[in-house]
C-alpha cells in the first residue's frame, strides 16, 4: 500500500498553494506521543508550531494538535476561496469552447485540491488517535469540527464542483446549438444531451467526489464520504459530551446552510 504522504506529494501540482502539511503534522504526532508518554499529561503540550506551552491548563495535546490542523485548513480554505472566485470570474468571460474547456480544467484542479486537503485532515487525525489516543483521549472530533466549518469542506459537502461542471457543459451545449442553427444543421442540435442542461442530483455530486477520492487513494471507502464525516463528527462529540454534540451539530448545520445559500 502506498503511504498517503507520498500520494499527497505526488498530487501537489500547485506548489504555491497552501496545503495541510501532512509530513510536518506526522512528525508532530510522533513528538506529541513521546511528550505525552514522558510527561503523563501533567506538564506542557505542543502549540501550533510544535513548541511547548508553559501553561499545562491552556490546551491539552489533542486540542493543540487540532488547532494546528485547523490553522492549515484555514490557509487552504483561503486559497480555495480565491481560486473559486477566479473560476466564477472566468466563467463570466468564457463563451468559446476552448475558454470553457480551460475553466473546466480549473474546476477539476480545484476539486482535486479540495479532496487532497480534506483527506489529509482526516488521515492525520486518524494517525494522531492511533499513536496518542490511549494516553490523551484523541483529537478526531476536534479535527472534524475544525474541518466542518471550512469552505474547502463545505464546497464538497454541497456539491459545488458538480454544479460548476454542469454549468460549463451547459454553456458548451448552448454554443454548439447556436452553431448548428447558424449552419442550418438540425442534426447537431438534436444530438445534444438534455442531461447536461439539468442541475446535478445529490447522488451525482456525491459520485463525483467518490470518483476523485478513489483516484487519489486507489480505493474508496464510505468513511471518507463528506456526509459520513459530518455524521461521525456529531457521533464522536456525543460519545464524549452531549452538550458538545449539540454544539457541533448546530455548527455543522448552520455553516452548511449558510454556505449552500450563496452557491
């Protein structure tokens, strides 16, 4: 099995973009494991930059680690939002098939970027719990909460990439239809697929995400579905604290609805 760190490195096609720094976080997991074991959670914990806090009561190691992951996700979401804005801006000027194909490529690249960082956050949380959870209680629910409020995750959750792709293909069909009318040919217009004019269904959007995740991982399991992740986040919080579960549920629902409203 190919290690995820190597897979992530192979798919980092935009070096200037921010990423969840999986390799650095993996090293921080190892340092935290040694620190928790040697200090028995009675002294300081790693901060966002991997240094140690003087105040043991300020953060637990799991909280500090989740904050570091959250900081990476915030940088990723900033780049994601900028690129999404650029795509929408390009769509206002794209009328020819070559321009539309270029925008479609931009959508595909941003979709992969979102999936890569989404997976990186899930994978590193799993790794933290594997090595530290027995001594620290784990950080998966905290990382899921950090992920759940980020635009890079919400874009996957609401199916924005399927919507963009359908819009671009609709524009391509419209251009072909105009050309067929201009050339007096009815065959070309008749050959256009009506499906490309319709908004994608929820199942279509989820399938698109699953295909991309499988392309990255080489396999696909239901636990990586954005819908499954949202449910797992609430369940994890509920297992620890009912009040935390209620807060997490409200956060996921409110951010999801707010993001979907502007799509």
